[in-house]
C-alpha cells in the first residue's frame, strides 16, 4: 500500500499543500488543485508535504527516516481501515 517511494514523491512534490491520500485502497500523492476534483472525492488525506517536512525537520531525510515513516503511514492506513 504505502511505501518509501510515496514518501519520497511527497517530499519531491514541492508544494507544501500536496498530500499523500488513500483512495480505494491505493496511496497517491496529489496536488492541492487535484484534491478538490471529483476524481479524489472521498480520498482520505494522510499527510501533507508541509506536515511531513515539519515532522521530519528536513526536506532531505535519511533513507532510514523514510523507511520508518513509510511503515508508520502503512500502520495509520490500516488503523483507519483504508
């Protein structure tokens, strides 16, 4: 479901309002303008890029930090039933 590439994609998004969302069991990084579209109606927002950078304290985390965060996000998604 959520893996390290999703975390890296979110970090690379550039826009702090870009978000990692879950839609129909799939994780996707979505730009703010797309999130408001019908295509993403009902998507669960897990984390924005701004929140991610704030949580990590950097926009260039180590591989270990990325792995750890991906694991945490997978757990979060499982707990909300996505």
